[in-house]
C-alpha cells in the first residue's frame, strides 16, 4: 500500500503505551502543514482518506491539496473524490442493491468479462432490520405474531439476501429481528477506527438510508447515499463529491428540567433549516458538549436529513469513549481508538483550551433556551412549542391547504363522527388521535427518552389513567437492549398497561408500516397520528391520517392519554381517574433527575454484550432458509419479489452517449417539498393501484401484497408505484389530489403510470416540473429508478435535495434548476407545453453546472442550470447510468479500476 501511495513518507508506526504497536497510519502532523489545525474535524477525516487512497489516478495529490486548502476551495465548490471505509445496507435497500450486484455480475458474464470482479472491495454491513408491519398491536402476543408474519411474507426476499451473503465477499449479514439498522450500527457495527492489514484509519460509512448520519454522533463520518452510489463505492470507485462547507454549531449551557433530547433535536432542525445547510456538514462544538450524552448526540445527528445537512458531526471525545465502554467494546479497541485519534489530531479534548477552527458560518444555541415541543403536522422541521400546540392546531384547521393548513370550514371544525369500538359507543372529531407510536431510530436508541416514557406511563397507571381502546398504540424498539433495560427497571409493564406492547424490533410506523386501523375507526376517521419518528410527510405514516406530529416518546404517551392534540396541557387535564379526579400533564411528568437515576442503574454494559454476542445467530426460520451456492443468480420469471434489473439485461460494450430531449410532454407539474415518499412510496400497496392490479394478475392475494419497500427487488411493482402517493398534488389535476395526471395529447385523466406508459409506447419523451426541495426525505434510489423506467428524461426544479439529485444523476436523468428568482409559475408554464432541452449530443461539449436553454412549443425560452455537478456524473449520463458505467469500466480497464474516462 505504502509503495504505491504518493504520501508513503508520512506512514508512521503507532506505538502502544506499554510497548508494542497498534499498526501503521498516515500521520497528518507529519505533513507539517499549519492549515490542518484550522480544519474542522470532519474535513480532517476527508483529508486522511484522500491521503491514504492517493494513487494519482482515482485520488490525486491535487485532490489532497484542495482539501488542505479547504477554507479557500470550499466556497468555489471544488470537486473531490471520496472512498468510504465501509458500506451499510438495510433490509429495504439491501434487496435492490444485491439485485443490482447480481444483475451486474450476470451482465459482465454476458459481455465476456470476469463476473468475479463484481465483488465488494470494502466491508459491507447488511442489517435485515425487519421493517415491522404493525398488523398486531396492544397484545402480549404482538411481537411474536408480527415477527412470524414478516418472516412468512418475506421468505423469498430473505432467501435472496442470504444468497447474496454467500455469493459476495466482504459482506456481514445481521438476520431479521435484531433491531433498526442505525441503532445496531451505533451500538455494535461502528468501528470508529479500522485496523485493516496493519493500517489504521477512521471509520467512515456510506449508508443506503438517509439516517445513516446517526452514527455521526459517535464521531464516525457517515451519511446517506442512493443505493446505486453505494454499489459503486462497494466496487472500489471513488465517489465524486463537492467539497462541503462546514457550519459550526456552538452549544452552551444545559437543558432545563424535563426537557428531552427530542425537544432539542426539533429545535436544532428548525434553526438549521432556517439557516440553510443543504449540501454542507454541520459540526457541533462548545462548552455545552459535555452536557450532551452520546445517545442525545446520535438523536441530533440522526435528523440531519430533516435539517438538510449531509452530516451533523460530533468529534470523538471522552463522552464517546465512555459510550464505547458502555456498549461492550473492548478496552484494547478503545485504547487503540483514543491513541490513534489523538496522534492524528482527530480527538476533541475539552480539558485543554479549545482551538479556534475555520467554519464556513456559525450558529449558537444555549441549551437552556430549548422548550418542550412537537413538529408537524406535515413536515419534520415545522416546530410547534408544546404551549402553543392547541392554538397552532386550530390555526392549521383555518388556513388554506398547505404545509400548515387544511382549509376546514369553521362550521365543520366541530363535527363529530360516532361509531362503535368493541361493542361500546365511541366518537372522533378533528384532532383526535388514532395512532400513537413509540418508534424510529431517532428516539428508540436513546435510553433517557425511553425511560422517560416508561416513568410517565408508571405515574399515569398509578393514578388510574387509561388510553382509549381504539387508539393504535405500539412500541418498536431499535434494539433488544431497550427491552432489557425497560424490563430491569420495571417500566415495560406500565407501558403495556397503556397499550404500548412491543410490536417488533425495526422500522415500523415511521416508515409507513402502521398496518390497518380497526375497520370501525377507519370508516369514522378524522385526522391524527402522533409518533416519536423523524418523518411525518403527508401520506407516509398512514393513508388515512392527514395530520402527523413528531414528538418525544414521553409526549407520545401523553398525547395517547389525552386522546387528542386539541389540548392545552397547561390549563386542561390530561385525563380523569375512575373516581372522577382530574390530573394534568405536570402531575405525571418525570424530572430529569428521576430519569437520570434510573438510566444510571438500569442501562448496563452486560446488556449490550449479551444482545450482540448472539446477534448473528438469527431466528430458526432464517436459519432454515435454503439458498443455492452458485455465484450467478438464476432469475425466477414467476417471482413477484426479485427480478433481473431491466437496465442491465442487454447492455452494449459501447456507451450510448447523451440523449436529446425533444418536444417532451410534462408528465407532472409539482410544487415545493415533493418528497421521495411522494415519488416512490415505501408503505402499503393500495388495493386499487396499478401495482395491486399487477400483483393480482400474478395470483398474489391482497393480504400478501406486503409493502412497496419490501418489493423493491421487483421493477414491475416499483415502476407502477412511482408517483403513487394518494396525497400527491399535481397541478395538472387542478385541485384533485392523488396519483393521477392528465395525458396531454388526449386530455384524459389517467394514473401516472398508465399515462407514462402511453407516452413511452408512442416514443414520446416526458419531463417533470417541480418546485423547491424536490426529492426531500429518504435516500430512496427507486425515486430515481422509477421515473427512469417510466421514460422521464429530465426534472426541472427550483432546487433538489442532495441525495435525490445525486440519484437522478446516477440514473442518467437530467436534473435542471431554474435560474434564481424563476420557477414554473413566474415563467407561466402550465405543464401543457412541449419542452425541448438544448443539450449537445457529444459528452465532451457538456460541462458540469453549465447553463442550458429550454424551449417550449408555444415560443417560451428560458435558461436552466445543468445539475450534473461533476465530470463523473457526466460520465454516468454518457453511459446511461452509473451501473452500466461501472460494468464497462471493468471490461475496458486492464486493471479493473473504474474511472470517468473509460
């Protein structure tokens, strides 16, 4: 390694304190460059990676210099290559990733190449995080019942993943039922520092879920990427990225009594959204850092997609080391981590005077200013102080339809719908809660908020308070460790008494796996869900709940007890005991001291050790799955879960080159904040959807439809689900909400899929018009793959979310941005025009970020910025998509290296 590296001169030995050595490392201090001391810690990690991987081919000495000179080069949006130390996959994204790898291997074989080259060159951690469909809740049997249903439903998918673990090298698979991928990553998988073949280097990770950033709280630089980008990284390609700016976020003071980490992260999310951090790193520092526990840091880092940053980074310090010890990492490992990071100027030591660093911009927050809050009803960064919740809810009812409005007429706001629940009379009105879920990686990995919710449940039970039986309550911990400390503390039984039974270990309500509501409730339903999640986009949590609020686990319990969000907890009782006595939230809200005391005595290292010692053993159903030993996958044409990727079936050795977009029709005309849930839903498959029709034709019974997320290995299902969200607002539909559009030539109203297929059959190009923040939300590569298979050639938007723009580029869809101050409305574009994009058909004549002329058939002409941001992304476009680019690169390059000029 050292002999080929341009920086082999700074390869040093890291000595152990008592004699011996840990290994060798590329020493940043040995560069003797004073600029390093001014670099934010997150940029130092990029610098080390560039130095260690510098071969003057994929990574050059010029790239290293650009990072060293970050303060000057970052504002210029300089492009750098980056190679992560590992790749993290979860269940839903793992299947399409392994499908693509299997398809690439088969394509290599057909083209006469060596299929064995399609093998991960960096470690791949695949957590089958058992995304739990909450079919059974409020029952002692819920966990077992849901687990058995999931294993039965997903047997084919799990067999395929097990095949992948055997067929591909360098892949660790964590079987279903272990927990949510991000909590397992935090508590077990994260190395913090790697030691590979005697070379030490920081743990960095690309994950195929946007909340991969949670591990930033542990000082591991990681962020979400699309599956297609992760696949390229697995195969050894240096991923091009724009050298990011770094926003310094200074913390001071300490949280007030009773304020939770969730309150803190919702406050931070609002501040950073207002500041504008898209495409940047955020790095936390300051005297308040010692007051923020590691799980609290992970909670803040987890929501970096919601506040728009690539990372929310917390450098490794003494708090990190304490957490590593708590979670069962060995003393030798912790010693190696601390010694290496201190030696390489990557350890934050708060016992020494804080050195000033050069940040792109600064924000400050006194933790004492954080107040209890929730967020919603449609976006995670729309913070609402708890004291203002009732007034805000009524304002939302009044306002016209939008992110903070429902346009309900005054005379309809007090409407009551009566129904029967369990043979007893019941009623619902606007604001009443039908789903209350303690869920998501953001919160269930945090012992303080989980203990807090248990303590609140205990106090409520002791006062005789109850949750209405028709509210669908659930508890989905991020790992089995949570169950251990809730049981040891005696608090789990109280959560169960209120209906919060454990339904599974994995993503559930937060990702849209709420399961069906009781039929009587569904027919009478009004509005609301409240969950301890990180995403609350309309239509995501459940198709019938239009208002969805994010809250801390204890507030989820509190609102479940109240039964409504239409309440002022300061002046109105949360409930009435059986003897008629009124109680307020303040009567049952635990103090911070109470919570800390129980955490201290009940969250223990042995719990983590016992859970993770057996984590790879798996459920008997998993262990009994038979998988073939062949290295080339044999596709089953009858499968409704796994299909050969259509873009890899018949590729040529020669790249197809750029395509023209001429007289394209507008498939959809969309507004601001269109999420990846709007574009490619992950939840249940609606019985009347094109995807349902396809599955019925295959003989799949409705109860076995499963979710879109579970069927991401089948392109036929996923293309039919594209733009299939029932809350999609398409301006072509003139006020009608749903997954439909107008077929412009005929004027017919069709499903988006049927319209797209009609255009495609006629050989007619299509484009999508959109507003700001197009593609916000989950790192969902199908939100790019689906439109590509529909025949969408370009998306013209005011702005793009970082990961989604990258995914569009990776799939060869042209991302274009209107000029500042312009959009479809200001240009008076209705979507009924035909669009021609003036793009050269020679890739050498296209440059990243250049201005492109777009013309319409009615004489309009406007400029857009081409959002292929790097030369490598242009190469993907030239080849058709990133996977075809990688295959051709392996075939045409003698040494198997992947590069943009192939």
